[in-house]
């Protein structure tokens, strides 16, 4: 396992553990209690910050904003009932298929 995948697994487990926790004690629990719409909005805000850092060529900012984006993405998935395993299955299904072919198949 890579350092990144290990960190992703730990973060995902922490988010799952915070489901149902007191929103006053955990930002993750607070986000989850506010529903998918609020979490999706936060994810979108973080995505914009990632884009800005990338366009500005700010490598440290991009790394930090990417960490925020991934965190909010995992919270969004948890709140939506989608697991990392679900995503892995989709990625594996697409493996070996040209991105152009895969995109064209979705459009038809």
C-alpha cells in the first residue's frame, strides 16, 4: 500500500466513526448532520480553491487545498452512502478502456 492510500483509508474510517457523533464535538459530524446538500456545497467550494491554487502555480497551496477537497469528498461519499469500495469497483470496470471511449459510451 502507498502512503496516500493508507492515509485515505484512515481518513475514511475516521469519517465513518464520526457518523452519529455529537455535531458540537466534531466538524465531520456537523457536516454529516447538515445533509448532503451542505456537504456538496463545501466540496464545491474546496474544488474552486484547488483550481485557484493550481492556476496560480502554488504547489503548497495546491497540496493543502487538495487535502481539504479529499476530506470533503470523503464526507460527501459517507453522507451519500457511497464507499471507497464502490468507487474502486467503478474504476476497475473502466480499467483498460480508453477515456475517450468510456466518455462516448456514457453520452450515448
